[in-house]
C-alpha cells in the first residue's frame, strides 16, 4: 500500500489532487492510519510524528501525488454569551474541564454533550445545536483523542490543557468548581494520572 509520509499545511492546490479524505476531529490527529479517499484511493498515513491536520491540508504520497484533507462536519454546540465578558467566564469553565473548545468571534464551539450543555445554560449562556467542522484551539490538539486508544499520540505534552482558561484567572469565580463534575461521561479526559495538574492554575493566579 502506498504511503503518505508528509503533510503540506493549508496547501494551495495548483494541480488536481489524486483524491480527497473527509476526516472528523479524531481522525485528523493520527500518526499512522490506513485511509481510503472518496474516490477509492487506499493509502497508509505514515508520519514520523502525529500532526494536527486541518481542512485544506495536503497529504504527500510517496509517488508525489497529493491527497486533499477535508474536515468533516460534526454535531457541535455553539455557545453564545450575553457579552464578551460573559463568554470568557463560560470559556473558563470549559477550560477547567479540559474540553477541546473552538473559539469564534462571538461564540464558543464544543462537541455536543448534554452534561456540558446543562452546565453552560446554568451559567446563563445560549446554546445552539449545529453541524460544522470542529477546529478547536491548538492546546486541544495535544490532548484530543489520546484516551480513545490512539497511542500514536498518547504521549503528547499535557501541558497544553489550559487552552481556554489560561488567560482568565483573574475572575472572581476562579475558586469555583475545582475537583467537581470530573466524574461525568467525558471519561476520555479522566483516565490519566496527571489529570489533576491543571486544576491548581486558578488558585495560583488570584
């Protein structure tokens, strides 16, 4: 099986790609994986290190052909606040739970989750169910999918867990919620012995 061994980020195609792969968030964070394009091309993604693929990237095959990467729409929640400060507070709570979060100009997007939906509604935010490609902040890439059995990237630096809340420690709610609710069904984020490391941040930055 032919291999794809390099990634060309946000490639501007001047030639027609050999095929296209439509990948969800998890499958865009692999090091080695057999893939099949929409037109039937079978190849092996075989990278030296796991790379966070984005829609518009190109995978370079050994024979020089390119395969276009398309980010698949996924069921998401779009969260809107009363004003920017309110949205920052909601973002702090999402970051405190280490949830991959996409930051938009006037909204936050997360994967659909009824527990988190209830939480953010309780914080006064408006929640809309949408279908869209999921492209969270960079800190999530080191973390996403690592507990789904994809040990190709399970070793990535967990120091990036603060991808949402690292700028928001000054708010008066910083003492809230620490140690709570981590038993909910986001078990993909709860099975690591170093999981607790992020929770001291809000106490250290009064």
